[in-house]
C-alpha cells in the first residue's frame, strides 16, 4: 500500500494544494467505487488576531480548483466529535480507508476543513429515468467538541458546514447522551443564526451516524434516535423535526477488530473488520449516494464559481464578529446571482470577441455579409452555451441578465460590422476606380475624347457591367456605384456638354435618369442593410428563446427534484391562500361597515332634503301669495281709478293663470320629491357599494333649484 504524503499542519494552507494525486491506495472494496486524489485544506481558523477574535482563512489554491467545476455540485460535509471515526467514514465515501488524515492520538487531527481533490463525478438516475451528472465535494471538518477549541469557532464551523452542504453527515456516539449531542442544540432555533429564503431548499439532507452502537438493533434507528434525543434535549429533537423533513439515521457497530487496527484504520484491510459492521457501512454509503441531493440556489443548481462566491461571502460575514452573526441567505443568494451573472456575461463576451477576431482574421476581411453572419452565429452560439450553463436565478432575473448580454454582444458585433463594412467599401471603391479609369476616364481626355454621346453611354454601360461582375455584392457595393453616379457621372455629363459632344436637353435628361438610378441604388443599399439586420435579430431572437426555454425546463426539473422544496412551496401556497382569503373576508367586512355608514349618511341627506323641500315649498307659497296680494291691490287701485273694463278683465285672467301655475309647480315639486325618495330608498335597500354621496346631493340640490327659479309673470303695460 502506498502511503499518502500528507500533513495536517495548518501553518500554511497554500502548501496543501501542491499534493500529488495518489493513484494507488488502501481500497475499501465491497462495491464502493475507489476515488483517486488527495485531501486539500479548504480553510483554517487562526486564533487571537488583532481584532480580538479569530479569523477564518480560505485557501486560494483550493478555491481555484473549485472554480473550474462546471457541473452541478453535491456537497457532503462530515461533521461530529473528534476521535469518533469521522475522517475514516469520509475516506470510505471515496472507496478507501486512507486519504483524510486519521491520527492515532487522543487529540483531534483535522484542523479547519479539508476537501477531497479532485472532486469526483457521479452519475445518478432519477425516478423519471433521467440521468443527472454531478460533481461531488466531500468536506472533512475538525471535531466540533475538542476541548482545546475556541467555542465561537466551534459554532461558526457547525453553521458553516450546515449552510454550504447539500448533505450533512453528523457523526456521534451510538449511545445518545448529553456529551454527544454537541451542536445539535443549535437546531432548536436556527433563526438566531440564519435568515432563511422564502422558497426552495436551504438546509441540507441530514444523515446521523450512530457510531459503536452496541445495543440491540431497533426496528427504526430514526425513531430510536429521536426518542433518545427527546429524552436528553426535547428542544433539539423539535428543532430537527422542524428543519429537517427528510433525514436518515444509521447505526454502525464497533469495527470488531483489535485496538491496534482501530488506531490505524487507514492501514486496515476490509476483511479484518467485522462483517456486520462492513455491511452497515456499505449500506449507509450506498444509501447516501442514492439519495444525494444537489446544492441549490432557489431553483438553480450551484456550480463552481457560485460555490466559491458563496463560501467567500459567508466567511467574510463570519469574520466580522466574534460570535456567529446572523447570515441572511436571501441576501447571500442575491449577491451570488448577480456575481455569477456578471462573470458569465464577461466570460461570454470575451469568448465571442476572441473567436470573432480569430475567424475574421483567418478568413481575411472583407467578407460577404452571409459569411459574416455565419461566423457571428457560430461565435454567439458558443458564448450563449457558456452563459446559459453558468447563469442562475429566477426567470425574471435571468431575462434581465440575458438582455444585458445581448446588449454587450451587439456592441462588440457592431465593432466587427463597422470593420467589415469599411473593408467592403474600400474593396469596391478600388474596383470601381480601376474600371472607371479603364472605360470612362480614358474617353474624357483630349487625346481619346468620346466622339459621340452614344460612345459615352456605351462606356458607362461597360463600366457598370465590369463593376457588377467584379464587386463584392453588398449594400456597400450599391453605395459605391451610387456615389459614382452622383459625382463622377455628373461631372462627366457636364464635361461632355461643355465640349459640345452632348446637347443641353440630352445632358439634362441623362442627369435626371442617373439621379433616379442613384436614389434607387441608395434605397436598395438601405433595404439590404435593414433586411440583414432584421434577419440577424430574428435568428438571435429564436436562439435566445430556445436557450431560455431550455433554461426554464432545467429550473422546472430542479424544482421537481427538490422534494423538500416542493413541500415547503406547497405549504407556502396554502398559507398564501389562507392569507388571501382572510384579506378578502376583511375587505368584505370593511365594505359592509362602510355601506352601513353610507346608509346612515343617505338617511341624513334625505331628512335634510325633506326639510329643504318643505322650506322651499313654503317659500314658493309665500312668494305666490305675496304676488297674488300685489295683483289684488293693483286691481283695486285700477278699479278705484275707474280704468276701462278690458284691463280689469285682463288682471283677473292673470290672477287665475298665476294660481294655476303655482299649483302646477307645487305638484311637480311633490312628484320630484317622491321620485327622489324612491331612488334613495332603492339604493339603500340594494346596498350599492359604488354610490357617490356627493353626486346624489348635487343632483338633489340641482333639481330643487330648477323648481325655485323665479316664476314668469304675465306682463302688463
């Protein structure tokens, strides 16, 4: 057996990353796959810093290893008491006895947290038949109840492993007692240390290993553990039931070998161990791997870059205080999502830029736009592949990041577009210049002057045919010939007219014809550019749509795989539904109270309007009576003055008409009041919620005012 050259010293974390992979080792066998590699220290804790409390230091070399991982991560933390076989079980997870340093002394051996390098790949089939490819990181932490430990570090270590893991293996004594519960008490109220996200898996799957279990095997280790834990600490038992819906408990016998072998388990041969113990270990390992969940951020799987950022942020937060301060998982997730999006965008744009530059230089500019778009599509496909592999977050967040990526890619593409367009212009201008000199310019010199307009026009035609045959067909080619028509053609026509080779009318006609052709060519060039741009946008839209749909399908699949998340989301949905129902019921109660208050207001308005109506009716009667008395008085005066009989009869008719009018007005007011009364009674009875008191009051007053306008009186001379 080849021994690992490995030191557990924490004096220099960077040295551990240089350990060579050991191709041979002490294999465990029994169907557990052997994993090559070696441990690398991920982080360590230094005590007594200048701030008055210890600091967690991450190993940059280990982080570099993690950053290269592009597969979804499954992270297993093995935590527990020192000298209980914790590190040995972490080795067995790799199909070997050796690997993580075990040590034979009373003091704990592991310091800080070590990870196995390289993290190994694992394929697992789901119940739906799909195969998931994942990268497994196994973390071996130092014992959490070493008497020499800083207790604040012990708490931080436990919380740290709990947060970063997708499977949390807790290794304790088989006879559950107060000394072996350790940091399980923290689970009584994790809200003191962690602010949970609203949705999605947050805590890992819990696996309890009861070591050296010598009692009679119970029917259910899970029930046995909870019962004993409840007897020792009921709060801890409640905490586990509350936070860990899905967890397993395995009881492992004593290895059943001599003390010397137990003290050096890295050298043990599997056949030297108790057969029942080996069977229990194999069963536990296979069960752990068969149910190995991925690490999620909401509905997105965590990969190398995201995990490194997550780890760095948590360590930074923990280093800010002596005790373990409150960790906001939603805030950490948001920070990771933004960071990963920025890194993915930056990397995707860089890949696109480098590949475009390489291909365009290889093909040499200028190139036809069809070729340009083919190269662009090839480059952007590779950039999008990397981007969509890395990006995480909610659909809304992803849409925003996709838009940012498209904007950056468009900016870079525009730079290459301008380069190619300038090269196309230069190429076609050189072609045009050569053929113009050969076919047209030579006939505009005194020595070889065109003899007739027909010869001049044939030369122009020859120039155009030669240019069309040799040019690189593109909007730029159309722009070049349009420019020649506007400038060169015009100058040549004017020159021919000056020399008398072309009459003024013909020159004018040719100017008009060529101007029309120039406008047509410019429109054609613009149309070509627009068509190319629209087609490019259409293709990119379809690709983005397909990529986004695939990403949404991936998120949906992730949600389905998160059993715990489904239960939490279902519970959250029920609570939201109950809350919505309560809000609705409260609104109905408030609406009924408001309706009652409105009814009281309506009644009050009705009473006030009835009083006003009576006052108005009284006022009308008094006014009418006053006018009546005035007319009587006027009549008496006329009679006394012995005025003629006709005027006397006229006044009598006026009095009679005024009385009838007054009676009609009073009847109309009475009818209006009754209609108003019926309308308000109907509104009150029907409990209309949308009644507008102000409008009713305004309507009543308005209708009443119409009735009390000054009455028209018959005039007289």
